[in-house]
């Protein structure tokens, strides 16, 4: 039960609980509120929140307590985003990425190798080469899981494999490992009175263009301002706009695995667009 677990972890009296879908808002007797969640993903998420909080970038959900089974973060009211908040977010995101990671695929300190993106398993195995790592540990596992589930057919998998075979030439100029949020779609960016606040990370070392491409998937308020401010603070490599489909291929494949055939068309379209992108 959520209420007793939060009372135990915080040592404070619980007044009420309200479902938020995959999490629960818990109102406390002292007038404050927290958000609690449980399940196999919480250890990786807690480690990710700590790592991102140390990066000097955007604010992240404040971790009040965590154990093997539960994660409790501070509840923050949301508000409408402003252009100024979006620009500040872009600059802060560039700082978070620049904080770096030891390797591509590095988990956060104390984070598990076998982690999660949403509710999909995701392995954090380290490599010094982004193209081979992205193929082996981000793209191909999800394409093959979709095939095994009958969501992809052999031609679909072959198309994704073509992208992976050409990744060294499609990847663009070499970049150092960035400290990624890892699941940076618009729903994981909350807008508060103090600006953007990141929640629900799948944090790892990766390519900074992946986080930026995820922001494009389902739209983000004032996204053009976010990208412009980011690019001014930490200029992106030539051809970055053409590589957006390549970096979106991973999260779209995750959606194929988690949510089924409705995302097949978008994933395959991203694969074809990645193959058409000019080389730089």
C-alpha cells in the first residue's frame, strides 16, 4: 500500500492519496505533498535522478526517499511554460549533456546495468563507439523483440538492420558521451513557476542529439526556442537536423514494443528517413 510505505520512508503522517496513473500523489499531515511509485524500475530511476541532479543542468524531481521497492519525490505544481523558460531550459540542457559520462551506455553511479525505459528493459552496457553501441544496445534489441512478438515482419527487421549497418556513416561527427535523461519526451518535462523540471529519467551515457530528437517526437511548447538556445550555448554538429529520424528510431522502437502496431509506421518511416539523410 502506498500510504503506509510513504509514511515509513518519510516518518511523516499521510492524509490522503490520489492516483496519477503510474504514480500516486500523497498528501501529508504537514501540508506538503509527494509523488510515490513502486516496481522494478525505481532503483534505476533513483540513481538517474541523483546523477542528473549533480550535472548543473535543468532541475530534476527532488528525491525525498528511495529503497529497493519505492521511490518518493517532491510534488511540484505545474504552470504554463513561457518562451523565457523554454530558452533557459535549452541552455540548462546543454550543461547537463556537457557534464558527460564515462562511456556510451554508462549507467549512473550505483545504477543497474539492466535498467528500463518506461516499462521496457534497457541494458546499459559501456562502449567507446557510439554507432556500434547504439545499434547493439538500443536499436536492434527492440526491433528483434517486435519481430518475436509478431509486430514486425522480416522485411521490417531487415530495414532496421540496414540502418544499423550504415550507422558509422550516418552518425555524423564524433561526439563525447553526454549525460542523457534518456526518455526526454514532452511528458517528462514539467513546467513550474521556476522553469522546466525533469521527471522519470532513463539516464545513461549517450549522444546528446538523442535527447533533443526525443523532444521532437510528440511536441514540446516553444521547442524552437529550446533548440535555438541550446545550439547557441553548445553548437550542434553540421547535419544535426537530418539526423533527427536516426535518433528517434530508438524511442519509436520502444513504443512499438510497449504499445504495438500503431507505432510501426512511424518507426519504419524514421528508418527510411535515416537512410536518406545526407552524410556530413
